[in-house]
């Protein structure tokens, strides 16, 4: 669910507030990725490369050109490069919360600001960190990440970890990550991800229209939204539970009951509304804890607000970006108030 991590080599150079080993692995992992890059045009022209890879990359470059020429996203070498990193994920993110809290353990970096996870280029290192946190009694979740953005500090490549995606999903990733390069506000994940998600969604709609394709069906989107709402409702109930002055053992039992309630609600919805579609079964049947709930709602909280802002801009991307920048420059309280007002217009 969570696919985006924002490291950069400059983090290592600018920060001395964390362990040398952690920042060392960030620097090493980023450097290995940079060294693996090669121009997409050369891969496409190389007849010794697998034909499906060359075809997939060729399609990606059409979307990349569309992103700059029509969506007015940065025109640089990002996603015009390719890197085979030899593994299915580029990094693994570790999320953690206290046992009776839904507030993430945040980690702050000079470039990316504060984020709700720590990223590791080694799965073993991520699991080791997770084990240490569990020993401290914390709820922990580890997730593999197939792509991330360095916010324009480096030219980010298309990676082999993305090659099992369809052409359209790869295009949406390019739109999303370039949106982060277009504008980014430190310490406001909800703003940044909602903005990039809107650009991804509207960009994909326009990309399909430009190729004479019909809009995508909304069945899977509706299921995703319904599933997300189930998680958000569970989070709300858990927050109410954790605010009560209960003994730890009583709180622990009530917490487990809430997770079982979530599973029951999911199965009822799956069977009665989705025709038995089991796309989320694997996720729902894994061991549950607070940390696994953190990503939900983080990436789309203000999408409707940005949709309203885009309409106010008359569908003009440059006017829209200027309005987004004005929002991003507001103090946090004013920014969120403005987003709430915009979202209300959209409802």
C-alpha cells in the first residue's frame, strides 16, 4: 500500500542527528541506484535486451513526454533513465506506533522533512529494525516499496521493480512522482500526497483521452475507496478506545476485538457488495496492529480539495500549480482550513 520513500544523498551530508550506520546505508543504497542508471533510449535500442522490456519502456516514454508537454510537469531526465537494481523492491519502509496509539513514530530529514517511517535498502536491515522496535513493545509494520522520488535532487530512474506493472500504471507513477518534483511542502505528507494523487488521477484521465481511450471503469476504484473507509472507521474507533482510562490488559482485549470487527465487516462487504472478490483477503488476514493502519487516508485526504482547485483554475495546469503553491506557503492551520473549505465545495 505504501510505495513511496523520499531519501537522498544530501540527507547524509546535512544531518548528524541519527546513527552513522543508518545514514550510511541510505548513502550506499542511493549511490548504487545512481550507478545503475542508463538512458532509456539506449535500452530500447539494444537488441540484446528482452523485447517486452524494450516495448514497455518505449510506451513509458510517450507518457513521460505527455507529462511535460501537456501536464507541465518538470522536463528533466527523471524517468528517461532505467536502472536494474536486481531486487523486487528498492527500499523497505518500517512504520511504528506505541501499542495504544495511532500516532506514528516520525523521523525528520533536512530535505524531505518529517515522515512516518524509516526506509532501508536492505530487507534484512528493515526486519532487524522492526524486531528491535517490537522488543520495545511497539506495533510495527514493514512494507516493500517499488518506487520513490528524490524530489528532483537526482534524476530518478524507471526501475526493474516497476516492470511487472502495466503501461498505464507506469504512466500514473511517472505523473505522481513528477508532481512531487513540481511542488513539495516539508512536514505535510497529507498535502503532498493528495496533490500528487490528484495530478496522477487527472493526468491519467487526460492521457487516456489523448489516446482516444474511454475513461477507466470505477468498479475497482469504488472497492478501494470502500475498503479504505473501513480502515478509517476502525482507526476512529481505536482512537476513541485509546483515549479511555482502561487497564492495559482490558485495552489489549478491546483492541483485538476491534481488529476482528474490521475483518467481519470486510467479509460482509466482500460477499454482499463485491460478489466475493478477494483482492484484499491477503492483507486483511495478516496479523493486525496499529502500524499497519497508518498509510490509509494518508495519500488521498485532500484529493477532492485539489480537484475543486483545478476546476477553479478552469482546468489550466499552470494556474492550478500557482494556486497550489499559494496554498503551500500558508501557515499550517490556514492551509488546512483552506483545504477543508475546498473539499466542502467538492462534496
